[in-house]
């Protein structure tokens, strides 16, 4: 039998009267007790999905199944879900205790009983010492904990979070995402967390769902999404990867040889797509797996190497981000694409490079990840 917090979206569409399709045939399963992040740019449909699960919007077509029951058409109060809004929506005239207990008050629970429940939840989220304060007397992180406590006091099987960290400063955001993750593990309920921030999603989620134009591009573990993107879109959107395309020249001995648009020679592991029937193939190489060297030190154009001029250098603490404008191996023609290398800090400063310098970036065949999105997959803006 399905877990009480298991969510299934089956052929879900959302069309508006003006013809806009916000959600386009989504099929998605989130297992009970999973921390799931819906991730994507503005307008991709992630918040619409959240609102449909909550019951604040109705799907045009399809089923929304929670714990084995199709809840499409049911009001929010009959779905076993609770929603934590981006703005927190705390009542400014009520104390922390009364804000948390408000949902139980609306259900007609006696004051003594709802205060007992509120006190238990406040202890769980470390708010007991703040019970009699008003929202204006709380920090942003404390207000978020009040909003979280108010949501979980109804004992939902699914907690829905709409951009819960976007209103916080960077230091508090890092602290609160750890607290959200810990809280989810302690509660053991399903969390559906909407965000447009890639690092936030991979930091907290068991399951990351990358969306684009109302569709699910890929659903996988955080590591699977980051290290093994399925398409060029996901690779570009998640960052950390360089996406390259080449035309086939040969397939032999378990390897495929490609010719890049700027004359580079790429060698990849042979896959089901590595066949002469496919004239071109798109692949990704992680930015931290690329070795950077000054072009003068490269004796001859080797395989799995790109040449470029350093366009930008950004110090990131544990690594230095180096952006290249790609050129032909002989340096004759500027390429349109950029190529990014993450150089470990110590290695970079032992042999620094400068903007405008000619360099080469190379990688091993084992660091190539073949993409199924094809060479036509466009860039992410």
C-alpha cells in the first residue's frame, strides 16, 4: 500500500483561458518521506504544481494522488497537506504561541488543548523561549521557524514550501536550509520545496526535479542531477558542466571519435548513441575535471582539448573560476561558445594566469558524460 505521504502526478495539465499552458502533461512520483525540490527558472510551472498539490488551483486534466487517493477536486483542508508561504503570512497582532495554534483554533479546538499542541511543536523547533513575542520582535530565521511550526501543527502528510529561503540573507539562508533538512528528517513527512536556486536544491533534497516550460526535464537524486544530467538543458541549467558537440568521425575499440566545431578532436566512450546513424552528439565535461595549461606548454593539439583566450577570472574561495572564449587550435578564429574551468585555489596561485592569456583545457575520456538531449538543445538564459 502506498505511504501516506506518497505523491503521484499522472498526466497533469494546467491551461489558462488565454491559452497559456503552465503545466504540460507532468508525470511524477515522490515517495513517502522524501525531501523533493522542484527546480527551474521563473515561469517553468513549478509553483503551479505546488498550488495544485495544495488544492489552491485545480488541474485542467490529470490526477493528483496523495497516499493512494486521487485528491483532485478536494478542498485544501481535506488533502492532508500544509503550505508554508514565501512571505510567512504571520499575524502581526498574535504572539508566537497564538500564531502557531491558529489552525487548531480555526478547527474549534479548546484553548488549553491547542496550547498544549503549540507548546510541543515550539519545543520541537526551539521556539519555547519566544512564545510570547510578536512577529515584529523576531529575526527572519525565527519568523521562518514560526511559519514552519504553524504548518506542521496540523500533522500533515505533505508539507509544501514555496521559495521558503528567498527572503533571507545569504548567511541565514545557509543556516536555515540545514535546519529545514534536519526538521524533515525528524518529522519523517514528505516535503515539496519550490526553488529557482540550484545549490539550494542539491543541498537539501533527496529528489531534485528540474523543470522547463511546464515539463519535467529530469527527476533524480541531487548527485544524479548534478553529475549525470540527462540533457544539455539540465547540464547548462545546473551549472558545473561544459556542454560540447561534435560530429562523428569513427567508432572503434569501444570509443567514438568526434570532430568539434572549431576543429577539436574529442574521444568518448562508445554508447548506444555512439553510432554512425547519429551524425552528431552532445556531451558534458565537469568544470572541476578539466586541466588548465598555458597554450605554449602544449606541444601538439591532443584529443579532448579545447583552446581559448582567458576572458574572466573569479576567485571563489576553494577554487578559481576561469572562463575561456574558445578558438581554433591554431588560434585563428574566435568561437562563439564559452568554456569554464574550476581550478583548485592552491594550484591556480602556484601558476597564475591573466586575462587575455592563451590556454588549453583538457580532460580524460572517463570524465565525459554523454547527453541524450542532442545537439539542438539550446542554452539556458
